C-alpha cells in the first residue's frame, strides 16, 4: 500500500474516533457504491452527517481542507443521494470536513469544519 494511502487510512481512523468521542454514532466508514465513496457517515439526533476526511503529511503546498474542489463536492453529493436512497434516510443532511495534519508531538491536529459546504442545486 502506498504511503499516502496509509496516511489516509490513519486519518480516517482518528477522525472516526474523534467523532465517537463527541457523541456521533458512526453508520459507515469508507462506504462505497460502484465508483461512489463517502469517507464517514454518522448521525446524531435528527441529522445525518457526511464527513470528508483529508489527511496530509504537511500543509506546505495546500491545507487539507483546500483539497475539496467543486468537482469533489459534486461527487460527495451524488454519493450522498445514493446513500439516502439506499437506506431510506429521512433526516437533515450536513456536510462536514475533517482536516488532519501531523504536529510536533507525533500525533495529529484535527480540525472539524461543520457545515463546510452545501449541496449544489441540480
């Protein structure tokens, strides 16, 4: 497995643990349907949270949250529509981003950005 894939996996595990500590119920991690993928799908009360996790080894070139392009947002929304349909979800939907960067203590700084973007109008 490539180093960046291992880093991404580690970031998703840390993000999942972080969300669980905050009281979110994790429904799925790395949910896939064909070519569609959602990093983390969680819920709390009446809201379904779709969380895109970006882990980087450095912010030198780009902060992880800046890697979420309009094209990526469209793919996330399309995957979310499939997820909602497949599992017959009737909740408010919120799109979050979690950005993880290593710190000098050998762990990761986690930035949780709630309601990071809205679904574009079709």
